[in-house]
């Protein structure tokens, strides 16, 4: 339980008048109520109690990394972003640190707190004698002074160490979802930490249709049934926000002769790291009812839902050009409608005609008792024409020829990829935008259980060994998901959702053995030779399907399991394809 800290000034000789003390207490009460000016930037008030041990550990790890790489760290910021960091360092550090011959920790210096060209030039000159790293603190990334300083320091770091190593030497403290610095940090892969706004503060005013001759007392409460109804109507899977994440006044009054109550303030506290990791949007369903009165609050104003969108984190699978990930099915599924979706992040987009596989599933038809490959789907990059067009998804459904997406993918950016078959009508979605449409040509698709869905370089040829494909949240459905259902549930769905056949979150694994085809399956044969191999196994959350596995060209094939990776979709498509 949080306790108030009191300062005893009785023996200091300082006298504080009752008027000043009352004003100070009123200001403190206003701050904690969240009702004052600037109440949308009060996340720091609750930060000490809301930050998790995992977040603290992440900060410690990042600090240790910077210590190992640099003897000077440039802290870039202005205002509180500069003075706050400076105050903590001066309070917690040895004031005579620079006099010691042996320096155990990097020296922290500041930039971006002014616009002096001499200061910046002299700083860059002094840095030439040292290994360097940078911490940039900016909510927007567009404030003039730190923006100029960051561009110059960033350019110096990239010039010395290259862009890949620069991403290991630059840390961003910025907004959780928007702003120029947030976009750049996501694009470049900078470690990012967030000081939240305040969650959100809402003010609502219940009303009635006509005034009464007396005061009408209202009760404000959480209505779980309202959330259930909201989810049904909007194809969402919002989960109830725990009571530790919100505060609101449980009563209100509509005065006699009036139709509107006094404002009711609802404060949503930021989601914790563990809540973010679930991927679920948390929601607070608020309802209002009149006490002891037949008169009801106006329909449509008696219940509403406030949503807290996560900044999702997940463990992430990374595979290389000479390995691939494979899900298996418990049986051959014959489906007239189906949906495949995943979150996908390529480490790079090759400019030439080098084909790399995103995902594929083998379908078949039977002829004379023999299974013959025919339909299914495959998605790949690299054979769409080269150059900038190489970032387009080339797809094939039902062996009907190529379909080329209109939406370019970006390197080191998460994308939500979905391919939906609705009674033979095929649509590819990238972040909810239509990439292409096609026709299946078959009344139903028969998916081959042994092959399931493959991800990565199917040939395992090793020619793309530097490539990293990151995946998580793989789902396979026996229904055609609407674009609303896809967009509202990108980061998580309940494992018992109707129509969900397989759900491989890829966020944890076990080491084990599995039977795999002895060679690539070119034709579907019942007697496909199988061999046992050591692999990594990933559970299906529904419990309906076998474990997914990593297939490696050799025991030395790189495979990476990255913890706590931010997985939010990081860009929007503007509809213009670069030529």
C-alpha cells in the first residue's frame, strides 16, 4: 500500500502560512484527481506503482548494454526531459566522479537543451575521442532543439558503426503509439521505453429526457453484460479491465429542473507490461441507472464502453533463409471457407529477383485414389518484378497463376497478413487493406495435414542465410473472417473462438523430436518417407492441432527466440506505391 511521505520542517525555522498550505494541498488534490489542466499527461503520477519488474529488468539490461559499448552516453532532450535526467544523475552520482582516474561507468553528457551551434560543434569534436551511445527523450520527436541534436548525433553514430550497430547504441524514450520519434524507433529497431500519458481521463454527463421537480440520484457502475453485447455487435474480443486500472465516481445527481447531471470523471490507468503481453484490448463497460425512479436515463446514454488499447509485446520466432517453420494439421481439412493470418516482420526486402517464402499451404484433389497437388495458397516475396516491386506479396491460389499485391511491405516493420477464402472468393489483406482478390476455382479446398502451413524459405537452400523472418500469432480458421474481425483482433483472440481450428502463438517452445518428411514434398504420396529430427516445438493454443516445429537444414542453422519483442503494426499504407 502506498503511504504519504511527510516532510518535518519544525526545526528549520521556516514558517508556512495556513493559506499557502491550503493552496498546496488543493493543488496536490487536483493533481491526483486528474481533473486539472494538462490532465492528459499525468502518467508519471502512477508510474512508480504501475511499472512492472519486467520493465525494470528491461531497463537494467539496456543500461548494461550501453555500459559495455560506450564510455560516453549523450542524453538528448529539453525541458523536463533534460532537467529530470540531469537532476537524478546529480542526486545519485558521485559528484567527484570525473576526478577518478578509473571510470567504471560511462560519462553522461547532454544535448538538445539548446540550439547553440557552437555547443553542438564542440560536443561532436569532443566525442571523436570516445566510443559513444545515445538516449533520446522526446514525446513527438519534432521539438526543434532535440530534433536537431538527435539528427547530428544519430548521423555520427551511424557513420562510425553502421546502421545495424547504431540500433544497439540508440535508445528512445517516447510516445507509446505515435509521433515522429516513435515511428523512427520502430522502423530502425531502437529499444524503446515509454512514460505513459495517463491512460486516459473521460468526463461524462448522464441526462434524462425531461426535467423533474426534485433531484434525481444516479448510480454509475461496471456492467459486464454491456461488454458482452458490445463484443457481439462489433466482432471484437475485448476483455474486462481489472478494477486496479480505473477509478470513477459511483454517483451523480441531476438537479431539480435540469436534464443533465454533474460531470462524472473516469480515469483509466496505463496497462501494465503483463496486460500488454496478452495482446487483448481491455475495456471498461460503464452503465448508469436512476435510483428508486421509474424514469430511465436516455437510451444510448445509459451504457458505453471505454477501450484501453495495448502496446503488445510477445516472444517472437526468428528463422533464417535456411530453415523454415511448419504447422501441422490433425487431419486433412476440406473447407469451402477458411482464413489464414499471422503477424510478420522481414529483416530486409531484397531489391533483386530473389524469391523468399512468406507462407504456403498445400491443397489437393484425388484422382484414382491418388492425392494430387492442386489448390491451397502460397505467399512469397521476390518474384514480383524486382526493385521496389520486390516488396510486394506475390501469391498463388488454386494454381490459378500469380496475383500481385498492391501494398508494399517494409523491412523491420510488423505487418498483419491475412488471406481469406469466402466460398471461393479469395482476398489478401495487409494491415486491413486489400492487397489482391482472386477466385479459388474449387468448391472447397482440401488442406494436406502432413504439410500444414509452411513459413520461410521452403527450399532451405541456404542462399538467404542473412535473412530473418519473424513470426507470431499464427491462426487458421474454418470460417471466412471479416475485415472488422481481423482488424479488431490482430494481437490476440480467445482460444475457444468459434471457427478457430489452430492457434500457434509462437511465444514459447520446448526442445524435442518430431517426424518430418525426408525431403521436400513435391507430390503428395501416402508413403512419403519420414525421418526423426531434433527440433523446437510450439503448442497450439486450441489443443486441436499438433505442435508446430522448426525445420533446419542442419544442426548449425541459426534459430532465434527473441523475448519481449514489440509486435504492434507500425505503419499505415497511404495507397501510393513507389516505382
